[in-house]
């Protein structure tokens, strides 16, 4: 039996490694266009005195003799350079030189101070200056594109370019953030001069593209943006629509005008999608391709509808699955080593059905837990003091406010889970014969720390795979907003700062899932596991569904529940569901809830701090 278990686990471990390798190779083939685009991972000291991290994509066709147009692209707030993969894959294979940056404060770039947000376009203009010095770049055809606050970085880059002795930027595409419509005195203006400029304004954008009355109340919805004075002024090159002499202009059409003796273009795109969907949208990617083909001329024209970046996303997602399997399979493999054999359960205890009273109590506690999770999340989102910390608008010992917000919410729910279990134990558990020591909640200090050590080894090994994939293939594991990437050493102390919060939650959750709620439903343990995974994620699912049902029906978000708070829940839904499965898989072979809890807490801490904004005082 022991040897059969080892063989079966060895197969799963091999599958995990094979998926990670397939992910790396497949992703690399797509982003290098089958070897015709060279990808370089860059980190350099800029003229701002900061280190900027970026990916450089150089097509084979770009040479000193055959100079190519170049485009600097940027992610949004709380993201990183890989979030622009749809754009850099598609633009590079069409012959553009592309640089995808980690804005200052993000990814592997130096941390950001709030006062330095505008400096050189939060790093974008520093990248533009680097690009202009590359011998294979046509300096007369340099474009910039940014999503969300990456678009704000593009606006700041235009201001920096305006102040420079020689202007470098000829084309600007702003995705999911406002253009600069007015000057400091509130008059309509054209800060872009004779540059070509495009604007992508989502019809269901959570943050932008509304107009407001004198009291600050929204009077138009994002889907009506094209009718607003701001949009019309943008399409009319900064003219004031209220003063006459302007044309009423429509979305999806290029408009050309003479600005200071140079022909310049303006265009507005209005896709029917949400703000976070922009970097993952075929429609927006089509608009990006069409826009730069029109304004910079692609060296290797390919129809904009012919896109392959989705394959890269698919390969990255395969690696994400492989990473998750590795966490379980490698941990189980180590149980057969001398160092950790003491954690292995000699004989697996089968799950048994609950009595009727126990089932009633189970469903009641699941509902209560989900309600507490949802209510506490909304309450934190509406607390001004917590909001100030979350958005780093006040000094704090937590330089990553968004991560602190989620970690605090997790800890609160971990405490609530412990309280619910305590009540459950004294209400019915003790009388029903629940033995906390036999169930693994009280394993003794030796097995507790042994489980923590095993979990640490597993997490280090798992991120070691990520490091290898990053080094040899310049890739990582991700799907949309859920990403596992390699990181610089400064992220380790940041992870340790929030680790206690996540440990409280994932330890408590693993105890709840395995010590108190492991039984069969419908005669099957996997049904019980599935139900627990669902209830783990139920509150975030409900909050997201209510938010976007309201948004799509009315054109506006749920009053008082900011859009960023529902966006932050997207990866949380997956993580919480996976946590129940991982902890159950490991508990069955160890009778120890702390192994799975530690692995999840450490992994989530590292994932969180490597995919967000770091603000320094």
C-alpha cells in the first residue's frame, strides 16, 4: 500500500513538473514569435535615479539599417509588466520594438513615493528615453500605451516630453483612464500638440468616463461618454464644445486636423466591457493594433483580428495548474523522507457521514461564516481609516496598502472562524465525541513545527521552479489577475510583514475544513470538499455578482461599494476555493491541518506582495 501511494504521488509530481515545463516552453514560443523576437529582461538605473524593470521585445526585422517603430507599454496600478502580454506579444510579432515596464513601485522596479508619481511618467518616460537611444529604433516613430494608471503615466510622459528640448513621443494611446482635457484654470486645452492620440473608454468602467454636476454627482454613465463635452473636446483637438465651431464626433472613427503645421489624429474607442478586462480583451487588443498600425505603420502588417496572445495566456494558466499540483505532490513526496516521515499518517482515516443534527449545524455554520466574510469585507471597504491605509494616503508600517487590506480582512475572518469552531465544539462537538487531539488540532509542538518546516521547504521549492522558468524562459504562471511570478529579494520582508495575518486565516480555515467539517455528503468525501471550497469563496462570489449585475443593469456600481474592492476579489475567489482542496489533500495523509494552512499562507503572502504597489514615505 505504501509503495502504491508513493508511485501514484510520483506520477502526480511528474505531471506537475511536466505542466510547468510545457507552460514555460509554450509561453516562450508565443512571445518570441517562434524565435523571431528576442526577449530581454532589463533592470537599469534611470535618469530619475531609480531602478526600472522592463521587458524588451526586439523583432529580428529591427536592425541598425532597418530601424523599426517602438512602443513603450505600461500596466495599471497594483499590477506588473506581464499584464501587458496581449499587447507586447501582438505588437512585437508585427515588427514593433516593445518595452513593457514595471512602473516605479511595481514589480521589480524601485518602490514609489506618492510625491513622485508624476516624475518621468512613473518610469514610462525614462523608458522612452532608453528606447530613443537604441540603434535599431526609428526615433521619429515612438509611441506609448498604458492601461488605467499606466494611461496616467502616459499623460505624465507627454508633459515630460513637452518640457524636453527634443520631443520623442509621436503617438499616444490611453486605455481605461481619462485624457487631459483641461488646463490648470479649467479651460479646455490640447496638451498633446501634434501627436496622434487614441482613447479607449469602456462602457462599464468602474472608475472613469463620467461627467459631474457642480455638486460632484455623476450625471452621465460611462456608456454615454462619447456624448460628453470632455469626449467631444478630445475628438476636436482641445476645442471647447460649448463655444461653437466644433463638430459632433463619433466613436470608432479617426479624425484628422492640422496642429502647428502637422497632421494629427484623434480617435475614441468605446468597447462594452469593464475596466479590468482591458488587458485581457481581444477587442481592446484589436484597437491597440489598429491604432498603432494607423499612426506608426506596422513593419510586418498582420490583420488585427489575427491574435495569438490567448495561447500564451493558456500556456501560463497550464503552469498555474502545475504549480498548484506541485504544492500537494511535493509535500506528499517529502513525507516519505526520514526528516518528515513522522508527519505521515500510517493509515488513512476514512471520512464518515454526519448525523442529522450535525448536518444542520454544519449548514448553519457555513452560512454564518459566509455572511461574516461578506459583511466584514463591505464594512472594511467603507471605513475611512482603513481606506486611508489601503490606498497609502497616510503614513503606515504597511507599504503595500492593498495587501494590508486583504490580509486584515483574512485575519478577521480567521478569528471569526475560530470563534465559530469554539461555539460548535462546546455546543455539540464535545458531546458527539469530537477529539481535538485525535483530529490533529492539537498535534503537539514537535509535529506543529515539523509541519511548518515541511511547508517552508515546499514553498521554497515551488518558487524555485518559478525562478527557473523566469531565468530560462522569461515567463511565469498566471491567468488574468492571478499571477505567480519571480520577485526581487526586497519582497521577502514584505511577505513576512503580512504572513501572520494570512497564517491566522489559513490555519483557522484548514482546521475548520478538516478537523470540524470532514465527512461524507451523498456518500462521497469529494462532495464535502467541493461544498467547503464553494463556501470558502461564496461571499466574494456574491459580492462580485451583485456588483456587476447592478452595473450592467443600471450603468452604475452598487452605491457605496467602490469598484476596486470588487476587482480585488477576483483572484481571492480562486485562492479561497483552492485552499480547501489543498488543505484537505494534505490533511488526509498527515492528520495535520497546519501543513496545508502554512503552505497556503506563505504562497498567498508571496503572490500578494509581488503583484501590487509598494509606496515608501
